[in-house]
């Protein structure tokens, strides 16, 4: 899989250029992005693509020295399962509280 990245989103195109997986992460203030939405097309469901695109984006943002806030339910759950990336969160305590309160499916993405 060859993910594309432009600072505000990370995505995967199919062979026709259609976006089939997207993680939106616009900058909300200097040096801080917010993971707002994760989408994976049905053709990729069950292949771990949501986790892979999140990992790719996290690695790129870490290289850039950016911090991350979370509003996407999938991303909140992902970070809760990957405490090794806590230092990338702009407010780890606030994100941990979101994870504790979160229940139900994450953005419709099957985990």
C-alpha cells in the first residue's frame, strides 16, 4: 500500500485515483493537528487498513514534530491501544478521558 500525505490528510487511492481510505488531520493551531475522521472503503474492510493509515500518519507527524488532538472515535481507540505514542498527544489526559467515555463502533470502521 502506498499512502499519500499532504499535512492535512493521509489517503490511499485505487488504480483509478479514487480515494479508498482517508484519515483527515487538519492543523488546528501551529504545530497541532486534529485527527477528525477515518474512512475505509468497503473493498478494504477487514484488512487492517484503518490501523495502517493511522500508523503511517502518526509516523509522519512524529517526524515533523507535530502534536495530535483526537475527535475521530477510531483514532481515540487506536491511541488507547498504542500507549507508546502518548507523547505525541497534545493533551494526553484529555485524550485518555475521551477513550474512557467512548463506546460503540468507531466511525463505522470494523476493528
